[in-house]
């Protein structure tokens, strides 16, 4: 949808919600192919008339360039001529530049010191003593090793600086790999991503479960089942989502991933399943989410820098996007959430969501080699898990992926929403320790 039309809908949301009964225009929306029957059913299930109207407007914003004029026609033909005239008048007079997205108020976060405890100047906290009979995962270095191997020495027991990550197994890892879609393009190359991350997290001492080609309801069922498990004997939980994705309205974590039935599951709902309220046995433990999916349909052409600034890396010849096109009525679908999921849950803590791309932009995937993001995430975990914390490694991923170019033109910038309270070091595979 044209950003100008999105802005008009957003600015007039209160007026629309106040008077609109979606049931009165659903037949016309279906007739024009703006929504499918499944989508209208999801809107009907979203709650009261006002809730349904809000959901309809949110979904309408994802329905492509023809959705706004078709919506005005539906309003005019179904007894809402005054509302249609109001929106049409703003469409004709809106000063908003069509090439710019409407401004968004983003939360402001204070910077977090990502330095490891052994690099922080000044006096260091004493190591937590072990109970009789216990031992560190890594034996204490000899005096001659202290100067050369300081990066591999880290306290495994829970402390003010570092999460406890010495349970064996360390935790559960769920990988959802959606490849074959009904209404959307298949995601060739995703099985390569899945195999890499399955091997990687097994090597980091996680119990890995892989689920392939799940519908929206099945994704929710898997997450609900994961939340109901007893994690008291584990130190961490990981969820990996490989699918198509899109930009949706949110108040916490942006984006949504799609089931193979082309129905979305918002990322903020995905994280809610494992937060401290819904999964008590994971309270105060890190919950990690890795998402290979588009955050929207905008392509980033980047900006020019000195050749000395970065080393450009061309993408593969078979690069594809994990975006949901918004120009077809059969693609981008409803973003409905479960009742009260956005309002009844506390602010997340101990959660990190790593996105393959910046919200609103496409994410690139090579059909022969897998996605840029997963390829580099896997490699950097292999090379650096023994010495670096997770946040540092994700910055390495950001740096490498940002230097790739799809078709010699388009760029990609991964990022994360980090609500971890401590440094997180994975259990390094045997034999991977090396001097700093």
C-alpha cells in the first residue's frame, strides 16, 4: 500500500473504528479480492466490533496498492459515504510525500556496556565459590596460562555479569522451518539453513527439535508445548524461525512470521509464550529467538562509502527475498493476536530477538547456499563461541552481512532487540578452546 494511504488510515483510525461495522462491508471486500474468507474469519474472531474494525484497518495496510481505493468503494456502497468522503478528501489534499514512510515513535533505550567482565577496568568481583564436589566446566588455568588464555576463563555459575550456562544439556532448541507454501513462493535453500543451525546448536549442547512446514495454528501449538515443558534443569531456551515474514503493527517486537497457510504469527506473540509469566521454569533464564524472515517489503540500496571503509561481497546469483509481496490480494494476511496478548503480559526480560534484517526491509536468501544471515551466524558461532559472548558475536554477524550485495545492488542489515541482563557465553564444543 502507498505510504500516503497508510498514513491516512492511521490518522483516521479513531474515526473509522468509531463507526465501522466490518460485517457490513465484508461481502464487498471478499468480492473485490481484498481479503480471503479465512482472513475475514480471523477479523471476526478478534473481539468486539471496535476490535474487529481496528484489526481490519491493520490488515488493510498490508493488502497492496489497490486496497485503499477498493476500501473507499466498499464504504460508499455500504452506507458509509461520509467516512469514504472524509478519507477521499484527505487522499486528495494530503501533503505527505509518497516516497516517505510516516514517522514512527520508537522507544529510546540507554546504551548497554557490551564489554566482557574481564575487560572492564577497575576492581573485579570475586569468583563465586563452588560447593564441595563441584567443578568448573573449564579447569582453572595454571599461572603460566593466565596471561595468554584470559578470554576462555569465565565463571559458569550465575553471577551479576554472566548467565549460568553449564547445565548439561544446556537447554531446548526448537527450529521451525517453513519451506513449501500454499499461496506464496517456496523458500528454496531454507533446508540448508535448518541443517546448519541444527548441527550448530547440538554442538553447543542443546536438545534440538525440528518442525517443518507448519501452519499458523501449528506454530502456536509448538510454542505452547515448548512453554509447558519443565525447563528447571536447563539454563537457556532457543527458538529459530525460518519462514516468510512481513512488517506488522506492534508495541514491543516488530514483525511476523508466516505459517505455510500464509497466516502470520506476530513476533511479539512468539516471545510471549516463553516470558516469565507464561513459562515460570524459564524465569531469569535467557530466551533467545533467531528469525530468518523479511521484516517488510522495502529494499535497501545502501549508501556509498570509501572503498577502504568496507570490503564489498557480492551475493549469489540465486538470491531471493523472504518478503510477502503486498501488491497481490492473495499474499500478505491478517496480523491478529490472541486475546489480550499485547496488554496483559509484563515487560519482557532475559529475552533477545535476533532479526536477519532491519524492520521494514527484505531479507535475502540464496537458493543454493542458504540465507546470508544464517550462513554467517553459523560460521561465527563456530569460530567464536569459545571466546566471545552472544551480543559480541551478533555484532560480528551484522558487520559481515552488511557488506553483502544482492544482484550487485541491494543490501541487508541484521539487528536485535536485546533485553538480556547479563553476558551470555555458550558452552564451547570440546576442543574449541584457543588462546586469546
